[in-house]
C-alpha cells in the first residue's frame, strides 16, 4: 500500500497516523504532504487526513482546510475511485469538502471528550472494515469537541439503507444522529470517523482494535 | 462597499450552545427566555461599488465558504 498523510497547520495526529500506516508495511513509508501542495504523489492507494485542529478550527472545524490547495487534489483523487481516510478533524474536513454528507456539530454536552469508547462495526463491506467481524464490538479513543454527527432525515435514511454506517457508538457520547461514529461514501472508498484507530494500533497503546483497520487496508491494497 | 453576513443554524437544527446560554440566563434570574439561538456575524470590506454585484459575490462566498449550508443559513446586508 502506498499512502500519504496530509498535514495542515494545526494537524496533530499526522505522525501517529503515518506510524500506524507504516506498521502494516507496504510500498515505502507513508509520505507526509503539506497542504500547500497542489498535487498528490503519483500512484497512491490511500490518502489519510489526520486529526488535530487545522487552522485553529477557525470559522468551522475543517472549513478552511477543505479549501486548501491539496484538498482539490484529494477530491479529484476520491472522484477517480481512490481510498481516503479521515480521522476526527479529517472527518470534519471530508464533510466540509463535500466528499461525505452531513456535518459535525458541537458535542451535545458542549464538552471536549477525551476517552476510550465502545463501538460496533456496522459494516464489513469496505476496505477499511473488512478485517473486523460483522457487528464486532471494539473500543477506540475519541478526543473531540465537535463530533455530533448530523444530517437531514433523507440523508440519514440513505446512509442506513445503503449500509454506509461503518461504526456506531455503543453508548453515544456526543449526541450524534443514529449513534453514528463513522460513515462511508457511496462507493465505500471514503471513510470518515471521529474515533482514532491510530491511537489503538500497537500493544504499547494497551489496545490494538484500531490496527485491524490499517491491516484491512493493507490487505485490500496488496497486489493480487 | 461594506457587507455584513449573518450566519445562523437552520431552524430545526439543535443549537447546543444556544441552549447552554439559555440555561445560564435562567441561572442568573432572567426568567421567561424561551429560546436562544447563537450565530455569527461576518463583516466584509469590498472593493466592488455596485450593490447588486456585491450581493452576488457575497452570496457565492457564503455558498462556498462562509456558511455550511448543510446546517446553516445566511442573510446578507449590503452597504
């Protein structure tokens, strides 16, 4: 798997995400790509947008990053069928860029929440989740102030009908509609999720539930 | 030319911050506040001198960046 991690001013999970990708191996280490770049490295299998506070969350979380030069290239990459993973602030960037529907609002309790939460894997029909068992319960850390997923009723129904909810909270921490923690694009190649799989991807983390996601991706991208 | 944009959450979208402000007002003894909605005001200084063109430009800015029309609506004042 050849991957790139995008770096915006204020990204703070970029290196963690790159390390998690590097741990599953592939065609060289994940490349860090600065947001001012106008094109992505050639031959990528995956673009990963990390967590953090891009542009200080000014205007709206992810709003400015979604208009960065590199984001135009990411949208084109996704439209060509490329795989894109957005974690936390990366999920917010993906909704602001229009690659995923809906929006992430302030947590219902107005608090920044930083703890490990229970999740259910709602679909294994994606390169990101193929390695989990259907309905498997896992635990991943969350760390966000704006993870309260919202969308209009039609959009929510469309996500549910197409099985595009990838992860659901077992005990909703932030008020998100339908307990949604992560969703897929219509072609199932773009995943946005608030929990941090990269923070639960090696034994030293005390939890390796997130490593399965990176392993699934590497397996899906491995040359046949 | 000056423009002012008001960005508010759409009706029907729960505003947790507005709700928190409402509760705080109640705590301070301001009874009878039935609802609070919080938004933002963005002031723009424009080189454009034609009000109609200015409005059209600001509308495009709102659609592309200033508001997230999934959850927000906007009003534009020119001049």
